[in-house]
């Protein structure tokens, strides 16, 4: 089983101190929602965001959308061998049911997350697909009780994704941490929480690319592609 934590994800409701900013009021009115019930999004709120602390790390729900689609659509997830947790910049953790079929459309994804942050669980009827709790990363990591936690960061020790996957597979319930923010580095406490920090390329890659690669190499080490193709032959 591989646990994937997408951390410090740039996903949050518009914070109170910019509720009355013109760009926020306009966007919320267009959606017919209160500002505090909408997601902070740099595409709409850029002018208002400049006032916010560490604003360069915030307001990019599209990264969360692409990251979740990349993880949930994989054979590893379909085999029930992946658990995905989304830790946000506001110290919340979204628990993702592996059976979740996320909306492909970005605006529908935003609507779903807005509902989740208000109601704490979606959908209203079973099966529960997404649940959110106020929780910091350290508490989440302690819950997972893993002996091996890898943080992926461009400033880590250089190592190929294949070699990282080989180490992850050796540990039951290993954890891999990938940033869900647009730019900058992990906060120091995240590196401290990890057993190892590795770089997989000389450049900073998109979160969704990093996730796809680590999951694919993990599948390859497990022999999952061959196994699934063999099973396919039996079905024919
Ligand atoms: C800083 S964010 C950048 C996101 C990007 N702007 C996007 O739209 O997806 C990407 C995350 O992917 C991982 N990552 C990116 N490049 C990497 C590299 N060369 N080696 C290891 N991890 C990397 C890190 O966890 C990093 O926090």
C-alpha cells in the first residue's frame, strides 16, 4: 500500500480579510455565493491576494484538481493499493475515498470542494467520497504509523524515480509527500517529518507529473502492469 500526501495544497476558502475586495465581491456575486463560501483562486483574486501572507503559495485549486485526477485514475488506485490525503495550506486534511470519481470539469470540481469545506463531507448520501478535518501534517503522519516517509523536493538528494519506488515498495504503508502549491519549497517541518528527501529532476516539475511518475514506477516494481495484462488475457 502506498500513501500519497499532497501537502500545503493551495486550496482554501477566500480568507476574511479580503472578503470586501472588489475582485472577491464581483466573483462571488457571479457565482451567487457569499465570498467566504468560494475558493481562493489567483485567476480571479490576484489583485486581492497581494495583501495575503505567503500569497505566492496560495490560491491554485487547479493544482489540487490535476493532482487528484492523476492519482485516482491510476491502476494502483483501481487495485485499492493507494491512499490519497490532501493536506491544505490552512492545516486541513481531505480524506479521499479511492472510489471517488472526481468531476473532470474544473468548475464542477471547485463547486464540489466549496461544498466539502462548508459541509465537511460529500456527497450527502453514502458512500462518503470526501471528508475534511482540521488537522496538521504531523498529526496525519502519526496516524498513518509509517516507518518510511519520502518527501519529494527539487532540493533533495538526487535519485531516480525507479530507485525511490524500489525503496517505497520494501516498506508496508510507505508514505510519499508531494507539494500541492504553485511555487517555493516545503516548510521546514515537512522535511523534518520525512525519513528521506529526494529530487527526481534538475528542474521543478508539476505536481501532477511527479505524482504520475512515482505511482507508475511503484506499479512497475510491484509488477502490476504485467499482472493486469495477464488478467486481461484470461478475460478474452
Ligand atoms: C512546487 S510544486 C510546483 C507545482 C506547479 N507549479 C504545478 O502547477 O503543478 C511541485 C511539487 O512537486 C514536487 N517536485 C517538483 N519538482 C521536483 C523535482 N525535481 N524533484 C522532486 N520533487 C519535485 C515537489 O514535491 C514540489 O513541491
